C-alpha cells in the first residue's frame, strides 16, 4: 500500500508560478512511473504529465507542454510539478497518481492509475 500526499497549491495571478509536491509513504516510489492529473469544476479529471521511474523520460499534455515540468527525487520519495506561466484555465484540483503498469507506454487515462493523492487546489486569477 502506498499513500500519496500533494502540497504546494494556492492562489496565484496569471503568469505566475507554483511548485507542487507529491510525497509518498508506505512504499518507495523509486520503482514506479508517476503521473499528475487535474480536475476543473464541472469537468472530468485530465492528464497533465508523467515521468518514468528513473526520471529519465517525461511526457506532457499539449496544454501544458513548455510551461510545466515534472521531476522526481527518489531519495526523498517525492515527485514535483513545476508550473510556470500559469493561465486561468490551469485552475483546478491537482492530483498525483501511480499507474498500474510501468515502463510499457505512457498512460493518460485515470483508469490506468490505482493510487491517488487527495489533491491540492490551484487557482489562477486573471
């Protein structure tokens, strides 16, 4: 069993930056790929970014490519999401998650992930 806890959300003006963290307990994350998702009010949860267990490869949704950076520190059992040039449409609850399978392909569907954090709110004002 693994527990994931996100932090770092908040209120920021458009153009600003935030860094989200996802800390794991109960089991090491170092052998697992990880992902970030977000959910805006009234919308479905959507894929944001993913990273391989080694940190050597990353994958992004087109909507955040060039603005967001996913990274990890396996020694700290933590995954990060650096968000720059934030836009009002980036507003939502951000979740980190662990996929059921690893290293086969990139997983974008929520059904491909079995462990989720409780989420952290990000609000971008215009």
